[in-house]
C-alpha cells in the first residue's frame, strides 16, 4: 500500500530564516505530487504541483519554491520566511491516471513564523 | 463571488442523526466533485468523488450532485462521534482547475 510522509510535524521559525519541508511517498512510482497551504478558516490553496522529476508548476506567486529531486520526494523551500508564510502545509500525491480527483494527503507540517 | 461556497458551521448533532453537508458553486464547468474529511491537526482524507450529476453511496455516506442548482451534498446516516471532523468539498472544472471549499465543522454528540 502507498504511504506519504511529511516532516517535520511542527516548526517554529523566525522571520527571515530559511525553510525546508520534505515529503516522500512510498509504494508507488511516478506519482503526481502537490504542495498545499491551509490557513485558519480558509480552504486549501494549491501552491505547487509536479508530474515528474524536475517538473514543477507554480499556482500562485509567493515567497516559496518547490523542487523534486527524486521521483517520490518533494521539497518546499524558502530563502527568507515572512509572517504571512505561517500555516498548515500539506503534501499530497495522486496517480497520474486519476489526477486531481483522487488525492491522498500527508499528515501536514504546522509552520509558525514569529 | 467565490467559486465554491461552504457554510463553516459549526454543526452539532446527536449521535444517530442524519447529517447533511452542502456546498454551492458558481461555475457550471465543474465536472468532478469530491468530499474530504479532516480530523483536527491532520491531513484531509478522501471520502468519495462523483462525476457530473447523480448520487453515489459508500456505507453510511451518500454524495449527491445537482448540477442544475449548482449544489452538492454529503449525507451521513447514523452519525457517530468518530464522524466529528471538518468536511471539505472540492471540485474540478473542465480546465482541470481545482477548488476547495473552506470546510464545515461537525460535532456528533454521544
């Protein structure tokens, strides 16, 4: 069966510090991978998605970037965090055949920028 | 106007009640409709998805889509305390754009 991991689970970082969140998927090959942010009282906002190694699409302009160095690894980064980057970050995967309609989410990382 | 509207609640019901959760949307180009359940401080979990109009049933859960009214519903029969969570609707349009509702918080009281 497939599993998705995210770490760390929680993170408190000062404004201006760098960020690296990691997501890995097990039990599947060539998954589509997604990064979302969920702010309190708001829906999930799609930040990035990837259909293959090195292929990253950005949905919204922001202070963040994403990379996919390996087939089942997806990394969310920032060089300098802003207060507005606080939120719950979720990684998700889907099979290329089913795409967006069957996404499976990881446990999330709660980021607080102070 | 938001693409997808969902009443945030909170909704509180007694155990065993039938729960109705709803979303409305504005764009008639939506064709896939999903429901996710999210427990506190966890990632969302896909419950089911439907394509176009009609009903889909999975155990105690029934998803219903009314494209003429641009309205979707999730019904939970015989609700249990373990159903207490936030329920998110989501939709995909013909351009493969994806939208989530903001979620409805549900509490089932034993």
